[in-house]
């Protein structure tokens, strides 16, 4: 353990960086499997280790080191500092007991999710808070995977991980370069593909009744634009969540939680 007494110490510079600083765009879009991600807080760090992710570096409280550091191997660089040093060094208003850098895992191919009975697919959902909330809801409600188009956000972004409380480590996710083709293939293979949409032909979500053993894929798009025409056409059906008068829709994360619950059977 090395004690840091200067928040501008170059050895901890990466803890202040956001995703653009520690990864290329290709890394963030899971195109290479290279790069790093940031895990904030002892719970998220522990869950990353539980899932088999490789820690590279950690920065933690010198006065009360969190017990999770006992799980680090000798190859993990370990730095410690006071609250004031960590506040500046971590780039956080409220310094956490620990922040750690991990290596990004090799990317999964969309076909790796093919065996899942319940898959959430996102198009152009780039807000990390929404990504993290979708991951947490899907995991909590028993869904098996997350499929992203090339423009959606990164489930391993530090804010997404914070919101998901590390459930991104246990929900497999993959990115498709052609989400329309991937969804169409799933539909043609027997998956019930349910697109959440505000279209005239959409049926109430509570009227969607998947078969007892039928795989289901839930499609959600960006809050302002919704799903593209290509994905709407690739879906098996279009569904909507009934709203009170004067409200047209929920945000993407809330809609995902409602739909994951409604279609969990």
C-alpha cells in the first residue's frame, strides 16, 4: 500500500478520468475487449471480483481500509489517502471508501445470448443512468441478458455501474452491429419480440401473453424518438403501457422495469 499525500500525484490520475480518458470509443462500445472500467464503492468492487473481473489498481481510505482489499492479489497497485485527498483524487464530491480500476472483459457476440429466455434489447439509449437502471431491473426480475445497438451506452460506465449496484457483472450483455438483423433472426427462430411503442396498432402490455416456454425479447428505444421503423417491423408485435390522461409515456428506464415485470412469466 502506498499512501498518497498529493491529489495531483500522477499515479492516481486515472481515478479522476471518465470513460473517455481511460478508454477509446471502440473500448466503450465493446468492439475490442481492451481498456478499463471504474468500480466505485466496496459493494461494486466486491461484485466485480465475485464475477471474476481482474483488478488493476485501487485507491481507498487510509484510515479505514475496506475489507475487500484483502481479496486483491499482489499484482494490484494499491494507493490510500485521507478523505480530502480522496475527494480530489477520485473526482467525487463525496469520497467513497474505495474506487478500483478493472480490465474490461472480452466482448460477447449477440449469439451468446441466444439461449436466454428473456432478453432486453435497447436502441439508442445512451444515458448511463437509464442503462444502469435497466440492467438492475432486468436482473432483479429474472431476465437473462441485455442486447445493445451500436449507439447505446456502456453498461460498464462508472455511473451505470453505480446505478446498477454492480448487477452489470451478472447480466450478460452484447452489442449488435445490426440490431434489426439480430432481432429479426430471433423472431424468425420463435422468440416473441415485443416492441414498446406509441403506435396506433400497439396493444396493451397486459394483453401480451407469451407461451409457457416461449423466449421473449423486449425492445425499447430512446425516449424522444422511440424505436426505428426497422425494429418496429422486425418485432412480433407492438405494445404500450396504459397511461393516465395527460401523460403519454414513461421514461425508458421506468418503462423497462414495468415491462420486465409484466412479461417475466
